[in-house]
């Protein structure tokens, strides 16, 4: 890779942002979310494959889980090598060599991270947001993205929260406050095929 954060081949007006999908999901109150992991994982894998098929950059935006001496590789290794509730998701969604990753210290993918610089390098204007938790990290990232002028697309099947009520709240807020297009995954993938 050159001095730039991105390759010239990765220039794209749209990018897929996968939020906290490399996650052990080992926390209090995780029961309902963990039950949804198999379905969520399949939906996220379909979304990622469809995005890569039309050469959209894929950016993992992941919490550092307050482990200041670890990096993304350590987080991935922890999720893959231990019996944690999020292991299936980490196995199926492990980053490819051409994917990007950004570690975040707090809820928003933009807070104290180079995400905005990377998106500028890539020429991105529209973000497809997916991951967990919908009412926390996805919502906070949507808020900061909206304030920076990005258009937002949120596929329903690719966002989950601790409860369905929390998830619906997040979708409602993103639609009302951030002008996000909350869409069915099949419809989004169909739009990829039309655009290709």
C-alpha cells in the first residue's frame, strides 16, 4: 500500500461499514442478542459478499473493549480462539486481506479514529451501516456520519441490539433524525445488481 490510506482501486462513493462484528458478545443482558447471532451472521456475510462483488470497500469499525495494549488482530484472535458467544460471527466474518479496519475507543466509529480521513481518501459519500448494537454503536456512528454529511443506508437484517425494542428504536431514530434509508437486505442487494 502506498502512503495513502487507500488504494486507487478502492475509490468508491459507497462503503460498507461493519460495526463491532468482531466481538465476543460476552456481557450481561446478551441472551436475546446471542440467539440472533446465526441469522445475523448469515445476513452480514451475504451483505459483505454482495458489496465485494461490486468492489465496495469494506471497513471494520471495531471497539477496542478498553484493552489499550491490544490491536484488531488480538481482538480477532480472542474471538476465534476462545469459547465466546460471538465466535461464530468472528469466524464467518473475519476480514479479508483487502478490507480496512479502524479501532474505536467509544461508541461512535468517528470518535477519536481515522475513519473520516479514510473515507475521504476513498471518496465515499454514502455509508452502508451494519453490525451491533443497533441502539448504541450503530446509532452513534449514524449520528456522527449524518453530521458530516454522509448519506446513510441501513439494511434491517444486518443490525441487531440486545432487544427487538431497542433495535426498532434505533431504526426509527436513524430514519427520523439522520435521514437514513432503512431497507430490506434483499432490496439492497438487488440495487447492487442494478448498479453494476
